[in-house]
């Protein structure tokens, strides 16, 4: 039966609210790991290791060599909306960090079991911290660890019965999505070594991704996508307005993929991996004028002033809101059209290899 309209309006129990909201910040395995990898990048790590157990279903662990977390912050570390990155609204306009809402660790606490090991350069010994589902620090002890942070999440979504079941059922798909997201970071992160391993049932550990932490996107593309793919790409460097440049790589005409390999299209805004379905559609369409049955591989980083866009559109920060999207898309179309127009000489070779 329904609740009659005359029923008293009462606040929902705080811990229930926390759990409900957390499920909106952390949608799946890849958004959980994404938050932790971004925390490591924000902490200045040059090495990030992602270690999955049973494709992430059992647990996942992110080990970095970043700045570590100061003991002063242990108690508030996993509290909702506690962050070291912004303090006031105007700070959002000049955001240079991936994180800013102080929601990730708090949400992960609500959805699974969070433990943190960390050490800054000021400590001679590391700390091992455990948190409860409301984000309160429940246990703190000393441990050995180099400078940096390890965050472990066990049994993600075990506190949401329906999502938990779906999570286990779809774990391979969740894992696939995570691998393509990690590929995006491996392509864009300069000077950061990224390693991802997966350990299944009988302790067989396999390496999923391994980069060297090179400073060039070219090297990263060769490591992540392979040399064969790299030789089919042309560097892209266009200025589409006074304040927007696009850098990256695009398939040469006639050398795209036969199928729409969505996971071989990577978009970034100032190095932040994002979804850009409109750009993908536009470039796919323009590419067809030169190679009718193919889809281009795209690695495109939009370099724009931080005041020109808003990442705070969806909880997972994958959607970007540009202040002048219309003119940006028009200029992009013009630039890409030139690249793929049949008359453009540097692209006139339609060789098939
Ligand atoms: P946000 O990233 O939005 O600040 P998080 O919940 O992801 O919120 O993290 C909360 C705070 O914990 C961060 O602001 C940062 O100070 C600290 N922190 C989290 N992960 C790390 C890490 N790997 N290394 C150093 N500090 C971290
Ligand atoms: Mg964060």
C-alpha cells in the first residue's frame, strides 16, 4: 500500500541518505577506481598501481607514491564534503585538480569497506587506517610503507543489495569499462607510470596495463594501443579559437578501423578524460568523406582556460559543459574538414597497408 499524503514529513535517517547519495557518485567499478586514480594524480604521484582481485569484484587497491596524507587529516579524511582542494565557490573557476567535492572517499566508505595506508615525507612510519560506513575513522595503527598512499576498497556495493547483485553479475563488463578508462589515463598522463594487475581465484596474477611513465603522448600511444595503430595516426595540433587548442592524434584517411571501436576514441579536457559524444560523432562523420566505411581512432586533448567550462555537471564528472559549445563545434568542424578534405595534400595518399 502507498503512504497517505497526510503522513508526517520527516527527515530520512542520515546514514540512509549517505548511502543513497553515494550510489550516485560511484556508479560502477570504473567510476570508483577513477576517483582513486585521480586522487593519486592530484597527490603528484609518478607511479600508480591498480591491483584488482577477481576483476574488482572482491577488492581493488590503488597504490601511489604521491605526497601522502598528513595525520592531522586522518579523522576528517573520509567525511563527506571534506577536501583539501577547494574551500569556496570561486575556487571552482580556477580548478586545476581532478577532485574538488570531497565525495569519493566518503562515498566509497558508504558502499564498501575502505582502508588507507599512508605516509608523508614528514613521518618515519606509515599509518594504517580503517573507516566505517559513515566515514568515521575506526582504527589507526602503525605500519611500514614508503611515502605515498594505498587505498583499498573491499566488496564494493555490498551495502546496496540490488546494485551489489548486478555488480557481480556484470563484473566482466565493468572490468572492460575500467580497462578502457585506465587506458585513457595511460595515454594522457605524462611522466606517470601506470600499472594495472588482476588476480583471480587461484592467485594467478596477470598484468593488464603497464606503461613506463613516458613524457610523450607518442610513446604512450605505442605502449597502450600498439605500434601498428600508431603508424596509422597523424599528429593533430589545431587552434580552434583564441583560447582553445586541440592536441592529439587522429587516423590518417583510409587507415581507420573497420568497426566502430568506441574504446579507441579518447577525449580529454585539459588532461581530464571525459565523454564527448558530439565531437566523436562530428569527426566520425567528417572522416567518412575520405574513408566511407571506416571510423577514425581519436586521441584529442582540448586545452581551454578553466573558466571556459564546467565539469560539475554530473556526479562522475565525465560530462563537460562548455560556455560556448556552439562556436567551439563550428570551429572544430572547419579545422577537421580541412584535414580530411580530399584536396588537402599532406593527406592525399590513400594507401592501404
Ligand atoms: P577530493 O578529491 O574531491 O578532495 P576525496 O574524497 O577524493 O575528495 O579525497 C579527500 C581528500 O583526501 C583529498 O582532498 C586529499 O586531501 C586526500 N587524499 C585522498 N586520496 C589521496 C591520495 N592518494 N594521496 C594524498 N591525499 C589523498
Ligand atoms: Mg578525489
